[in-house]
C-alpha cells in the first residue's frame, strides 16, 4: 500500500482545459469589461513605475487605438513593463499574481485573459527599463477555441494547452534601452453588435468606469472633490487615458438631464461611511432638486461605488440600499471604498460576500439610503401638493369664468360641477367657496342666451347645437371653449 504522500504524488491533480474557457471566454457578461481589465493592469503598471522612479518628469499615459477597418484594438501604456526574466511566468501563469490587494487594483492574475474570447489573435508585447530585449507572447485564439470545443472530451492539462496555442519569443531592442512599456493587441476583433469597435460606446463606458479625472471645464466642483479624495483616499489618483487620441474624462457636468428637462447641481456634499467610528469609504453627492430619475444616457445616474478609483458594479449596484430601487437614480455621486477587507469579485460587478461588505452596505443605508429615501418621498409629496393646488386654482377659475361669461355646452357645465363636488369631498377647506360656485353654476346661463334679443330664438337653438357639437367632439375642452367663443363672436359680426 502506498503512503499518503506517495499516493498524492501518483495521483497528481491536473487542471483541465475548460478552466481556461471559464477564466477567459466565460468571464464577462459585457464585452467592454475586458477593456476595463486592461486599463486596470496598465494603471497598476504605471503606479509600479512611478514608485520605482520617484521624481521622474515623464508623463504617464494609457493609449487605446480602435480601428474598425482592420478590426483591431491596441492598448498601450508606459508603465513599468515586465522584465525578460519574469515575462514567461507573468504572462502565462493563471491565478498567480505578485500584486498586493492593498496597493493594486488587480490581484488575481486572470484579467489579461479577457481578450481571448473576442479576437483571433491576442498579443502581449512588453519591455522593462534598462533591458536590451523585449518580449512578445502571441496567443492563437482561433486554435484555442477549437481545442476548447465542448464536443472534444479529450483530457488536456491547461499548461499543455497554453504551450499549444502560445508563440513566445524575445527579440533584441534597437531603440533606447531605458524605454519601458506594455502593449496588448487584439486582431480580428468580434463581439455582439460590434460593441468592441464602437468608439462612442467605448468612450462612454470608460468615462464611467476608468480612473480618469473630472473635466474641470464642464464640472465646477472638480477641484473641490479631487482635493477631498486626494486628502482622504489612500493612493487616490487619476490617469491620462486616450481613446483614438481623445482624452477621456468622467461625464459629470454642471447641468444634468432629468426626465424631459435639466437640473442644476447646486453644490456637493462630502460624505464618510463609517462602522463603529472606522471609515469604510469617502465620497460625494451632488446637491440638486430631487425631481425624478436622472436620464441614464447622461452616464452619471445613481451613486457609483469605486475602489482604486475604478467602478465596481454599475449605476444600479446601490439600488437595493434605498426604500425603493428607483431612488438611487434620483441621485448622483461616488463612494470610494478604502477598506481592503471589502473585495471586488472576479468580474468586478459586485463585492465578495463577507462581514465587511455588510458593514459597508449598512453604513450606506444609514447615511444615504434611508435619509434620502425620505427626502425624495417628501419632495414628491410637495410636488404633488403644488400640482394639486395649481389644479384647484385652475378649476375654481374656470367655474367663475362660466358663471360670468356663460357656458358653451351643458356637458361643460356638468363636468365643472362634478369636479367641484370631488374637490369638496377631498378638501374641506374649500367647502364654502365650492358650494357658492356650484349654486352659481346651476343658475348660470348659456353664453348664447346672454346675447338676449340680438339673435332670434331659432338662431339661438341652432348656435347652441353647433357649440355643443364643437365641445363634445373636441379632445381638448379648453381649446373647444375658446373656439366656441370665437364662433359666437363671428356669428354676431
């Protein structure tokens, strides 16, 4: 009988090929997420470079080029790059990363695989500072998908599969050896509705997701918010990100589309989310009239949760933390999470379930969800009361006008009396006025009768009939009454 150690050695576990399918092709429910992953890796590389070259005047940049004609995407950064000696393991090991959760946005070692499911060829090109060689790792994604076919039940270890589809080489670098970079190239790109080649959609997505700056020309609170976050959020930074040479900014502006109109941001409220005195997140909320849901096409609706200044989830992630889900989209703002025990999940569309996540959400409910739910409801009631008051004034005005000038149709007078009775039933404060108006309407004359002897009885009867038809057939009763008045004047002339 083999010892336990010998038995384990003889039956060494192998990682099957379909794990690669899960970690790449099956990872994202939105193709644009893979761009977020590559931007996230670039940001970590830039941070690593700046940490090792303090005082450098070189501007850091992430550059994305999208070419619909060649169906290609190229993502470049001038971060630290990967050294020649580390490149094989860094580019091909799965779920193995030397990044630290406390300092880096990506730490699972799987994000670079995102492009495998969306192109025929995925290429990584990188070089570290001071080296005379650069590395190229080229993945044959078309071949990979064939080997990952679910009709093929052959057992292939994932390490063997990577060897089968990757062409790895290092070449002499003939330019400045102090250059450093990382480049991702996706060739023959395809995605549902070609979203990965839709430049406006990509710009909008990255403006909401990526750690880019506010646009100070469009959002006057940019400096105030930035200073607050830099002072309180550890390692808070923004980065220069270009898409087809255009710099990307967060989409916040001074005026926001709300319903069919616009609402002005009057101020910003700076917020801390705490649990037992321990700060879990710092953030800001726009102060504005709570008049309705912010138009989702604005890209700013809802309070967004961010970690490392990268979005976690989307504009609906905080919806369940309000009395009604829709209330979140009456607001705009950001919460920047600083507790490293609150961990984004692999897709970064939510957080891992743990005690710290519950503490964050409970703090959010206490500081934002409950008080703003009440404020939104109160604002809605106030608007409703204002509308009702306006409608009441209009109704009373119509009744007075009919008593003074006469009615154009019995249906018109009857409808006004019915509405006055309903008003009396729900608003006791108008009882005396309403009773007097109803009595006045019951005694009111038809506008034609008020003409007296100016027209003959037969003409009166005919004119009343015409006015009655005009009123009854019209969908706009106010307009019908105006037309009826013009008919009377025209007849007299």
